[in-house]
C-alpha cells in the first residue's frame, strides 16, 4: 500500500501500449491509490472505457462535456491529482504538452496541474522516439519538472525492434514510488512530538494519571516519519508496538520529565507537536515509602505543573508549533484562546463527548483551528487518517 491516500490520474493517449493500462490501474489500486482516468477520444479504440471504469471504480472522462450536458471540470481534476501519469504518452500528446497546444480534456487537465507531480511514459515506434523533435520535446517537459519514465528497448508493435516500448506497468509503479520517496515533503526536517499521559508520583507505588493512550500522538509521529522527517517522540506510558521503527524514543513519566526532554530538543526542531495529555497538577510531596492505610479520609496537596507548550511558545523562533485542546464546552472559543496564548501555528480540538472521539479509541473526531479563523472539520476517522490530515496541514505551512 505504498500509494495509500494518493490520488492518481491516469491520462491515456492513442498508442497500442494502452492495452497495458488496465493492468497498471490494477497495480495502482493494489498500492492503495485512488484512480481516475482520462483518455483522448482516439485512445478508446485501444482500450475500452468499460474496462477502465470497472477497474478504476470511476467514470472515464474524455470530452469536455458529457452526453447529459454536464461539464468535466479539468481544473477540478488537476487539483484533485497528487500524481498525473500520462501513459502511454504518444508523440502527438508529448508535442502538444511541450508546445502549449490544448485541444482535448487530457491536455487541458495537464495544463491546469498545480501541486501534483507529472510522470509521462512515452511509447511510439523507434524512429519517432529517436526523432530530434521528440528528444527536444521530452527535454522541455523534463525542464518544467515532469518526470520521464523512459521508453524501453525491445520488440515494437510495428514488427521493428528498438527503443520505443512503453515501460512495463510494474516498473512504472516502482519508479513512481521511488521518485516519491526521494522527494518526500518533510525530508531533512526534524520533528519533535509528545504523546501519552504523564504519571505524577504520589509515593513509590502510586501515581495520578489520566486515560490518554498516546495513540493520536504516536499516529502523528508515524505520519511525520512517513513523510520523510526524522522524528523524536517524547512519550509517557504508551503501547510502543504502535510506534514505527526508526523513530527516536525519549520515554518519561512525569510532566517535569517531559518538560526537560522537550526543552532539550526544542531548539534543534523544525516542527513541534504537543499531543501529550500532561497532568495539570502533581502531588506537592512525594512519599519516599508506600503510604500506609490508616485514616478514613486523607487529602493530597497538589501543585500546578509547568505548562510545557506555553513555555515552548515563548521560545519559538522559526519552528512550526502545534498543540491540542480537549474541550467539553465552548470548544472553538476556548481552543482559539489557547492557540493565541501559546503562540501556535494551529490547534487541534477534540471533544471527548463526541462518539468515537478522544482517549483510548482508535478513532477520533477533531477540528483544526487556524489563526486566520479558518476551521477544518475532520469527521470521525481512524487516528492514523486524522494524523495524515494534520501532517498535510503542516506540510502546507512549509
Ligand atoms: O491548556 P490545555 O492543557 O488545555 O492545553 C492543551 C495543550 O497544551 C496540549 O497541546 C498539551 O499537550 C499542552 N500542555 C502542556 N503542558 C501542560 C498542559 C498542557 O504542554 N501542563
């Protein structure tokens, strides 16, 4: 599932290699990608829309307008695409891409691409492939940032042998995955994440704690790591089996230990996420020996713990700083106050009263609040999915 959550648009031009694209779509789906397909009208002579729509799970688009009169929005398609794979890319399509000719939906979508990466797999007869103008057009496209998946040497449909065969679908997918891994958006970034509860000791065998499982913070640390960052995770008692290998772990117990660990790492970090459920108070005096059971009533004197995030916010230089808020009433107002007070780039709010949200669950339901008052509501989802959405917001700030 190396392309999980990736939106892949496959653009098919009219070349005989189009017969391999159904296999390519299967492989993309197997890697977890969401797939949509555009074809030139001629391409449908080589591969049927029915096959493509059945395998991709989406209607196949080819014209600007459908028979029912609805407009196929190339701008929306381009914005949707994380990856636009043109395969096979014929001489005609490559030349139009290189020279700004836009006479079909596939090309209009190509020229509307913004954030997504473009890959193209040329396929044509050998003399067409080695023609000067093809070489120049490919060079021009590479200069614009598109990635060539070069044609291969071998037997061609014309009966000739030479360079011009489209790269095999499995190799295309491997090349895209390799390229994506080499260009992960957080490569070289140092991240510091806190997760889990803190345990505030009462005596050698007892503590004050909370029900935090650390799952949300761990999911965020994992998602940052998957985007290429190096990650240090400062954590209270959590299930370490959920943590990806490759993360640096700094286990702690109390809030004061967490503060020490976070402050030691803060200046080196580019991105800091405080997802831990830090205990607000700790026992003033910690018993050296186990407290004996005697009176019917006892009272514990508590003192306030340091607000770790508040202090980090004061020290913040160029770091992106993100906090969490767990609110049971007036959630937006209270969270906004915290975001401003703690000098955060954004804050993630959860209300544990919502079904499937908060501590211990594998799911959560959050809202992300930004300083410009934008609010992104994230419906109930797996914590791993929410983590990826939060990390995408961080990437967008970079
Ligand atoms: O003020 P409140 O505790 O609601 O703020 C929550 C945010 O502050 C969380 O990101 C939490 O990890 C952090 N926090 C902290 N130190 C504390 C209490 C909370 O860093 N003592």
